[in-house]
């Protein structure tokens, strides 16, 4: 079945460092891909999405490119801030039928001043 | 500007007790979902409702029941709580094929 694999955390960075969180997926057909962010004590918020191969999703300085050849959707940000500290989830929605999301395990990011 | 509202935010139960988690959305979405979040496992779908009047099992439905009361409300019931159901529960809603919007979660502990 469909699955999502994310790099294990926690990821600890200094402010203004470059961020990469790896995400790879297994799916049949042409899934849509998402990154969600969860701040402490809150629910998940959609960060960005991409619906077809080579699409780049971007929001709040974060970017991710849908790479079908490597089945990847890595999250990047050029200069992280303390306020980016959160848990990041990669997810896919399969191409067949219902709007069901498959989530990765999540990666916790801690940014220090 | 409420979005998805879940109640309660925290609950402690004893093994064998029953409880209903409430969820309401004010975005006029057709679809609603219940997930559980456990450490190291991401979110797993318990049940979903594609539209008012329909419900279907997700990945981990055992021990749970749901009711889509109307278009706004989707409740999750634990008939006889077990320690393995200790988790954080999230409700979400969406329009068809659109990104899901999540509530802030219910943290449930079962002793």
C-alpha cells in the first residue's frame, strides 16, 4: 500500500541555518503531496502542496519539489527562525478515489537563537 | 473564524469507561475525518465521512464508532476505553479533493 517515510528527528539547528527534511513515498499512480506543520499544542496546518511531478510548492520561505523519478518531496528553507520550531509531517493523497491522507511519522525541528 | 472545533481538549478515563469526542466545523465542508496521533507513527485515520449521512472505516477503526450528526458535526465514540487508546485525537474537514483543515486535538489518557 501507499506509504511515506521521513527522516527521523529531532533536527536541531541554529537560527539562519539551512534546513532540509527528507521525505520519500511509495504510491501507485500519481499522488498529491503535502507538508503539514504542527506547532506545540495545536493541530496540523497545511504548509505547502504539489499535485503533479516537477511542481514546486512554496510558502513562508519553505519549498518542496515533487520528484517522481526519485519519489521524493524534500522540505527546504534557506534560513530558519526560532519561530519555525515545530513538528513537520509529509503526507500523500493517493490518485484513486477518496481524499485520504497517508502521513509520515513527523520530524521535530528545534531552532536555537 | 473558528474552523474546526474539538471538545474536550483533555480527558482522563478509566479502563472500560465510555466517552464521546465532539467535532464541529463551520466551513461548510462535505468531508470530515478522525485521526489518532501516536509518538513515532504520524497520524492514522480512524474513520471518515465523505458526506453527510455516510461513514467509512479508515486504517485503525477497531474500538471506535462514529456519527455524522449533520453536515457540521462528526463525533467519535469509545464504547469501552482501553489503555491502548491513549492518544491525541484530531478531527479534520475538507471540501472534496481539497486539503484538510485540522482542529487543535483532544488529548486522551486511559488508566
